[in-house]
C-alpha cells in the first residue's frame, strides 16, 4: 500500500515547552485516520506542521509525497483542509464559494463550472446554488464545506473537528461522505471529540502530553486496553496526562 | 462603589498588559509634537487687515488703497487709536495692522525716510508671517511706482512686529492641535473599542447577566482613559514647554479646565460610538472617520478655519476639536482670560451633555 | 423553581427565523434539566431569555418567582450564567478573573469558597496564569467558578462542554452532580447526546420546539421502534448492504456497530443469510438497547 504520510520524530517546541514530542506514524492511501487527544495535548500544533504552515523544531516527514520542511508550499497545494471554525465564506453564495476555492487551487474556469454542476447535483443542492452560505442549515454547510475541501481532488484531506454541534442524523450523513471520499482514494485525517466517531476510523492515534501513546484500529485498541468502548480507552490514556488537562 | 473600583481596576489591567497599545498611546503625543513641531507653509487668504493712520496724506491713502484692493486681504477699515487696534487684535478680529508714522509723506519727502509698522497677530504664525510678507511687497511696490514717476528718492522703512508670538514659532500653532488630536484618539477611539471588545468577546453577555447596572459600568470603563488622557496632556505641555519652548501665557488652571471639559466631551463621544456598533473594527472605522478626520481637516489644526470655504466653516462648528483648539490657542498662546473663551467652553459643555443624552438613550439593558 | 410558559421568539425581517416556537416546561429545586439538540435548534435563544438578556415576543419565564422580562434586576441577582463561549478576560489571570466576578456580585472569593472549592482547586495551581493561556478544559472550569462565585439559586449553562475533550467533559458533569446536591437548579444545554443520561430530566429540542420532555429513562421507554445492532467488518459496505434489505426501515452507524430499525416481521436469521450471500460472514446481529440518540433520530 502507498503511504501518503510518513513522519518520524516530529517535534515542536515553543521556548521551554514541548508542544509536540517526537511523534512518528504513517498513513496509508485511502485510510480514515483518527487523530485524537485531550484539549492541549498538541493535536493542533501537529496538524499545523503536517499541513505545511508550521515549521517543525526537529524530525522529518512527507505528506502527499512532499517533504514537510523543504516543500511545504507543494504540500499546501495537494491537501484539502476543513475546520468547524472556518471553512466557507458566509457572505458568498454557494457557487461563489466553490468557484473561489477551485480558483485558489488553480483549477481552470471551465473545469470548475463542470465540477460545480456535478457537485450540486450529487448533493441535491441545485436549488441552493445562489443562496448565501450563511442561510444554509449547519449540517448543509458542513457537507458543502467538505465537498469544497476535496473539490481539487487532493491526496489527503485534513478535517479539524468537522462535526461539532451537528444534529446526530446529519453527523452520520457527513461520515458517509467521508467514506465515499475514502473509497475514491482520498485519505482522510480527522480530529473529533465524539468518541463514537473514533470507531468509524480505520486507525486511531491518541495524543497525550505531546506524544502519541496509542495507535491502532479501534477494535485492537479496545482489546489492548480491555475497554468496552473507545470512550473508555481515551479516558484511561488521558488520565495519565500530566499537563494542565 | 466596590464594584465600580473593581471595574476601573480591571480596565487598567487590560491597558497595562497590552504593551503595544500602551506604547502607542504614550508615544503618540511625543512623535506628533516632534513631527508637527516644525511645520509646513500653507497658502493663506482673507487676511483681516486694518490701517492706523494718524495723519492721512497722499502716500498713506495710496498704500492703504492698494492693500484694500489686494485679493489676499480683507480690509476692515481704519482704526483711530493704538488702543482700538490692540483691542481688536486681542479679540481675534484683526490679524494685521498697518501703522503709519505721523506726517508720513513729509518725512518721506524731507529727510527721505518714512516708517511704517506692520503688526501681526502671530498666534497662528504661518498666517502672520505670510500676511507681513504680502504687505511688505505692496509697500515696496508703491515705493517703486513713486520713484518711477520722477519724484525725489525716498525710503520707506517697514518695521515688523509679532504680537502674541514674538519668536514666530510655527510650533505654537500645532501644540493646541496636537492636544486636540491626541485626546480625541485616546478618549474616543480607545474607549469605544474597549466597550465594543466586550461585546465581541462575549464578556458583555456575562456583565449584562450580573446585577451591575449599565450606567456605572460604562462610566467605570472611561476612568482609566481619562487618567491616561491627563498623563498625555501633561506630557504634551511639558514637551512643548521644554522642547519647543512654547510657554503657557495664560492661566494654567484655565487651560486644564478647558482640557478636562474636552476630555469629557471626547469620552462621551466614544461612548456614543460604542452604543452604535458591535464590532471592534467598526468602532475604529466609525471613530476614525467621524472623530479623527474632522480634527485633522476641519478643526483649524492644519488648515485655518478662516481660510476654508463657507460650507466647511459651517461644518466645522460641529467639530469639538475646533472649539477646543481655538480656546487653547487663546489661553495658552495669547494669554487671554476666561472672558475670551466662555463661548468655546459653553459649546463644548453643551456637546458633552448632548452626547451623554444620546448614549443613555441608546444603552441597552439586554442583548438586543 | 423555573416556570416557562409558551415562549416565542423570532428574528430577522418580518420574524422570518423562528428561534422559539411556544416552549413550555418547569424545573424543580435541585434538578439538572438538560436541553439537548443540535446547533441552531434555539437553545441559546431560550437560555438568553431566561437569563433576562433577551425579551421574548410572547410568553413568560419565571425564575424562582421573578419574571425574567419584568424583574430582570432581581433575576440577574439570583442566576449564574455561562454563555456559549467561555466569556473570560483572556488578559487577566485566573485569580483576577474570579476576584472581578466576585466583586461584580458584591461578594468575595472567601465568602463562597466552599461552593467552588471542588472545581477551583483543580485550577488553583495556575491562578497566576492568564486565562488566555489555559486549555479548553481549564477555561471551562474557571468559567464555571466565575458563574458560581455569588452562590446563584439557578445556574444556566449554555453548551458548557462544546469543544471540550471527553475526559474534561466527564469531570464537568461530575461537578454539576455535586452542585445539584447543594440545592442549585441547573439548566444546561448540549449537543452531545451521550450527556443526556447525566441529567434528571431532558428536553430534546429541534427547530425551536421541544419534541420530547421527560427523564432520560422515560424518553427511552417511549421509544416505539424495534432496534437491532449489526456488527461486522467492512462497516461502510455493510451499511449499504443493510439499506438494501426490505425490512430495514432506517440504518445508521453507531460507534463500532450499526443500528437498524426494522418492521415487526423482521427475522435476524434471514438478515444473516442475506448478508452472507453478499459476502459478509461473521456478522453479529443482536437486539439493541436504544439510547437517547436513537430516540432523537426517530423523532
């Protein structure tokens, strides 16, 4: 299997504080990789390094085939990113958002137009083409944001707490979209605070105090920690944390 | 009262911990004083001029006539005594006085040497010096003309005297302007931003849900800014006294009184802005456009109000800084007393109450 | 107690957006009442009206005998309110924040220390640290301490656990349990369905309406569907296969299993055969206990 992400000894220090402490792992093409950890465990910092927007203090790695230290500009062009906090411009229409992000990733106008039609049809959003994004229900926004994040067919897409606060039914529809993308070969790297969602991942890593303390499939982790659910696994690990919380 | 102090205290913490802003606040007056201290020349028009001519004759009426016809001058007429002239100049009605020596023509013909004094009101030194330059040119021109028609050679001596600003420092003009600008920026922009920040960050929601009343809360927020304004005022006065050598000619107490009224006025304006907007960026934009820009353009800080088009002159009457700057010039530079600035003080006090009224009307006790 | 009667609230031009559509409920002394629903259901509007921060278009909210609209001053003295975002002063230290809020309510940290002791002790080692430098869980604890410091009769917590990790969330609910024992009425909203079981009573909220109000157990007992769980490998493909089975009414992922609701004629063995034909062997099909989340989705 092809590796779309390989990192070893990745470290980030802020002064005396080691936010990310020698993490090593790899992610296979088409995999759904859950990246879990308590608040303050270092997830966000690690993600920033993987997306090429923060320079590691030590360690090396490749993302989408590019070196995270020397080729971070190329990484940015070959990944997708979506977070709960920001993903779409609320005061732009649905199609304007799609065109904007297509344009940012250098797609040709004609291709953008074709893909937009196909996308809106697939999402059953055709009548919302001219709606301002702020008037869409949250669940729809999130679906659209995800579609926009993979619009340029990146090798890997980073999802930072994509489903926070969403209706349970919508949350599941969202995960079905994630599965579809994975089936098309897009690797999904996702963080979440919903432990049931951790179960939907192929493999899960759990960060504690800047280190990765566990990494395996949810079933194997449950077995290893003799736990009934991922929630329990997480709690057992996070309890050992020494940092703030 | 305890709540009030706690609130003002908290506001002090916000300011003190924001090093960059603190540096800007305290550095701004210093930089501006030094920048504006050495000013730029500007076109001057409508110089109000009067003539004192104890013994009218052909020469003096000839010169007076030329001044009257000059487009840069507005001829107010003749004065009949030096006292009248001085009185008129103190009131600010008169900017330039042309004072002829007694028996001007006789002196010019017989010893061939006549003297004329040009007295300028130089609390606005640009205007003053330019007015003198124009008048000198006119007199010299007249002299050349007379020589041209074959009269015997004679000489006209022009003596220039600056009143109120004998050293003719341009910084005299800018110190009041800088005071007006700096106080406006701190009181209006900083105050409105600090209130709106609480709305934007969501802390306002918690404050609203507490028993603290809106009035005391808003008032407590202004305390630190009032304090900083007074520090700035002192910095400006010290800098202008020791670095630019601008003395305070009038009563220091009166100057401080005028400044405190202006501080209250600009704080009220900051509060008014804060009730109208919900985002910090909007607070900055609204304050900058409605407060800072008028100070720069319409207050007389850079462009003399007198030389503005009539429409802008009318518009400038609603700019608080215009009244403040005028009052400070009178007190600080011309050394006038309260009698001469009561109008400015009254206007600023009225504006303060007006803005406070609007603020109280607009202050919400709920979120919408 | 809290008595809410037919609250209505709408926003926008000509009241286009209905935030609340005639909400009524009561909460008794010493009860934790949970309002559970997704973002945009109207939870924040409801809580803001009860905290006297918004006026309802119609209806009343009576907080321990005081009308939130008319007696807003009184209401503000007896409630502790924690808005959706932890509203702390980021540039003030932990201790300064707490002192400030104590003074705001005319009290001091010492006076009511016993009330916050449990929670505050966990962040006390960091009391000189600025609130902005705290992690999500610690900010949440500080915000709760600030909302509690004046010994409120009613605590209103708007999504206190959003964006907080599962461990901190569990601790937080443990703290609420202890506060309840002090007789404080606790009103809390959340988008996490799994937190429902920590409440005495819950209301499931959707699009400005309470679609059900009961104890968590009562909600689950009222579940009318027949629920089975299906577990196996290749879960994504399995879900698609389940949707193709005629007796399956709904099917959705549920943690490491899939939950399906079925017709009364459903026979698990028939499903096992159906799945085996499609290549899914070693599939476990078992009767499942419904959860609040199942109930929410069925409504």
